[in-house]
C-alpha cells in the first residue's frame, strides 16, 4: 500500500512526495555518481527516491537520497507532477503516478531502479490520479483517480488493460490483500465526516463486494500479515455534540465488522513493522506502537514526529534497518529510532525541496555488472585463447554468463568479484562487445568491453622477388588482413622494419641474409600467413666490378704482382689474367693482389669471379704484356 500524506481533503495540489529505497547507478547528467560506500561486492545499493510534486508551474522530480549517509545525491525529472510511488515485489521497478496538475493527462512513469531512468510512461484514468498499489505477485498495478475510477495495468506489458469505476468517491488509499484477491480502498465524500469508509473490491471481477463505513475512517489502512484484520485510524462522530473521538478501527475482513481501539489523540497514517506484529503511528503525543494481536496500545514513546513543530504530513515507513523509520515532514525527512523515538538524522535539501508531502516505501534494486577492461582485446577467429575481464561486481548476483557479441564463452571462471577469465569462442573477423550477465542483468556495452576477432593474413604477391644479401631491399607485399600486421619475416628472420600501407598491403625492408630463396610470411595476433609459391624471395650477392689494375703492364715472362681494385670481391674464388687462372690474395671487398702468368705480348683482360658471377671486361681491367728488353 502507498498511504496518503494526510487526510485526503487536506492534500495540497501543489506538493506531494514519496520515498522509495532503490539501488545502483545514477541518472546521466543529473546524479553525479554512485556513493563511494557502495562496495563492489554488493548485489544491491541502497538509495532513496523522494517524489517531489513541487508546484503548479513545475512538473516535479524524483530526488535521489543516499540512505547510508542521509544525503541528497541527485534527481530524476518527471514528465508531469508526481503524487504517488509504488515498487514492484521483485524490487527492480518503481511506478510513479503523475497527475499533471489536475489536467486530464494522468500517467505512470516507469523507473528502472537498476539504471535510475524513466523507461516509458503509461496513460491512466483521466482525472487526477491519486494512489497506486501493486498486486503481491507483481502482475497488476492499480491506480485510482479522484472521480472513483481505477485503472488496471498489466506490468508485463506496461499497458492499461481496463478502467472501471466504484462510484463518485475520492479514493485516498489502495491496499491489496496478501493473496491478491481483494483490494481495500479508503474513500471519503466531502465534506467529512458525513461519509467515509473502506471499500472491499474483488480483483477478479473488479466489483465492490462490501462498503464498510463507521463515522469517519481515514486513509492509511494497514493489513495484518494474514489479511484477516485491517487497521485504519478513525474519528467517531457524535451528532449530538458535533464532536469526534479518535480511535483506531480494527476491521474484520471476513465479517466486515469494526472494533475500535480508543486513542487519546488522532493519528495519521501508520506503518506495519517488518515482523508484521505491530503497527506504528505518529501523533502529537509522540510515536505510538499498537500490538495488532492484542489490539491494544503497547506503548507511546515521546518523539517529535507528528508534532506541530515539524509540520509533518503523518506519513512514514521502515527503512532497511528494522529499527529505523523514515518520516516525511514538509521540509525534510526525519530518520527515527523506533526504540527511543529519537530523530537520528534529518534529510534536507534547501535547494530542491519545496513543501514535502508524500508516501514512503522501500525497495532494493540490483547492481548490474560493469566491464572495465578486456585483456588481451584481440585474438584469432578460431578463438580458444583466454582473456581476463575486469570490472564487477561478479560475485553474489546469481548464476553468471559471459558472451562475445551474443555468443557464449567456451568456458569461464569467476576469479574474484572484480575478475573473470574466459575462453574466447570462435567467430568471424569483427569487433564485438563482451558482456557479463547475472541475475541482476547484463553489463552495458561500451568501448572498454570490445574484443576484436582477427583474420590470419593471406599472401598474394610481392615485388621485387629478390634482393641483395646485404639487406636494405624494400619489398611491397600484397594480400588480405594486413592492417593488423605485427611482424614480417623473411625465412624466419624479421624484417628490419615494415609499414602497414592498407589492409591489403605492407612494405617491408630486408635484413642482411645469406644467399638463397626463402618464404616471406606476415603475422598478426591471429596467426601467420600460410606459405605459397608467390611468397618466395631470393637473396643474392651482386656481380663484382674491377675498376683498375696496377701496374697496368709487365713482361711477357710473367711474375708481375698486380693490385686489382673494385667492388664486391667478397666471395671471390677465381682471378683470371688473359683467361688464365692465377694465384691471388683477397685483401678486402675492394682489393685483390695477384701474380701475372707468362703471356704473349699484347693487352688482356683481368677478371674476378665470385659465387654470383664474373666481372664484366672493359678498358679499366686491362693488363699489357711487353716484350723483354
């Protein structure tokens, strides 16, 4: 039940407030951050929603309160003026009733408690919606309007499925029986105390099965745990004296009879304690505890709640701590220890609060996992590699799941509340979002969770296909999936450097290698290109060049020691003078010393032969035999 703030005829059209304890996140651009006290291992974070009706010129908002520190941490704008709030039994959804300042545009704003966002709105009965209640199984949401109409909403589809009318009555409260078969609605007809009471409505037929009225029965009905008795404040009117006597009506829900518990003063709306054995009310005399089984006042504790100095709209609810009450005043919310009646804290926000009025209820919303990083963030299409997922919380939320772009991980291990190790499933080359799911929900997609499947490069061609063994040859390689290249290899030797030109081209520079033909391969994180005939590259030494012979002449008898200069003499295995092989010494890559053989008078060529080839002949390599004197 969502009890009203004060007697319905006193309800201000300008302000109304409801509080619901919710969990997790904040509204983007509105709430700065989740409170620091929210430990990563928690499966729910306790916050409070404060529904603020404000005034006729502002649509209102839902304030967000950190109940651990009793501070306001942000707000959620509402589409129109909110007047009531109820939470689903699974504690994950909040329904805010808005009435549009008495215009015929009443609706329900649906808040996802995990993200603190209004996901959509539902149109309801057309004239000033006032109250809301949700069935015990969470399947139906009832919303009442001041003309006696009640809208029934299917929470599975979030659609209004019907509207029915219980007569021209102002409905000031709705309460489902524990089995969901009956809704009890408090009502009044203005001006009181002429006629007010409780309606029993069969939820299957949506018909009124009983009207219980005994002088003035106020709003704020409480049902005992078994549903056999309903308790509601009343004022017994004596027509002879035109005076009223305060009492608490105990209504037998089967016989529809009323027994009265005398009171010293009038009480406002009450609240059932977490054990379901006692009800608590605030009045001018303090905090009153009623033993429901004995139907007597168990005690009254002095407390400022309900007193005139607080300006209180007599609405309260238990928080997460079973010994703590939250009591709405016009300027803030009192946190009361029920054992002593002391106010342990007062939640205020002068910048945003107007005249707070409303209902109080508490829920716990889930914490959905988040992903901070994936390492490594790339891998082969074939999958099978392990990645470490960091973030959290990963413990305490029930059975978890890990998927890569919607494909379940091959396997995973929850290492801690902040880490999961998963084996990557196979997929085609693309970038996907990795998500972690538990009973609370699925992590939102973002850049931090992205994993890239890489295709292994393929080799099509290269140019040139050969180069000198001293290295330094620039080779253009074409193929596919080159943009993720991490290395280029010539026969297992890494290129001295490479440049990724595009996804189909890489340019690599050779290192010095021995002569011969090798396979060229391209590697990325996914693997190495397969060898094909087109990837073969030949290393060779260049043909030597003889640039001079000194001295350039000598006797026909031979025996002249000559110095041959030039280039690329390394690898020399033969020196010829006039076609005759001669003894030689390889002094360096640019010099050879040789001895001429005997020969006829005339000019001959001197040549140098290496494993690559023989130097070309020309005037620079000539030696002249001269006759002996």
